[in-house]
């Protein structure tokens, strides 16, 4: 989730948090194609969730900034 938020920031994604999916296969595939010390994967718990939904659960201050 944090990586997706960071990705959105880097790419200057202007969508509302209610429009950004928690699970983004393009972000996962892009990260996993790079040489990294870890691999990302899907968490089925968050399937069909948006970042706005996840923000309510973790009660943090995630923003597009």
C-alpha cells in the first residue's frame, strides 16, 4: 500500500484516493522486474479495495502528496 502511494506521488497521479486501487498489478510487475532485494506480491485481503478504504482501516494520513 505504501509503495502504491509512493508510486502515485512519483508519477504525479492526481486521482482521488477512492479511485486508486490498493493492488496494482502494473506497479507490482514493474517493481519485480527490477533488481531489488525483495519482491512484491498480491494480498488477496485487499482485492477490490481502494486506497481510500485502506486509509480508513489503518487510520493514517495517506494523501496523494
